């Protein structure tokens, strides 16, 4: 595991309002969310290569973390909007 992964997992826990739960390290589900958040990074590509639906994986991880439905929807909308903005910044303007 790279040094940035626990930090990224903590950021996901903070985004979900779960950082206050007292975990010394983020839960594995938080780290998995962080790994697939980019959507285009190596872990996301690997999961895609194996046919994993990243949106479904996110939903399942949020359910495993007991994130309430309204908060789950808001989180998913924010992450998708963030990924779309990142893609637009990377692509050359047509």
C-alpha cells in the first residue's frame, strides 16, 4: 500500500462525515472508495478490465458503510460531477 492510500481513505471518510467515528485508520471500504474515485487511475482501470461496474461498487461500499440513502445520493452526485470535471480538464478542447 502506498503512503497516500490511508490519507485518501481518511479523506473519503471525511467526505462521508464518518471521520469522527474514532477509527485510527480508515476502514477498507473508505480506502476502496478512494482507489476507485479517480475513475481513470490504475485501480479503476484494473477493476474495469475485470468487468467490475464502478458505480455499483461505489453504491455497495456506501451501503456497507451504512451511509443513509440521501447522503449516499449526494455523495455519488458529487463524486460523479468531480470525475466529469476532471475528465473535461484533461481532454483537449474541440
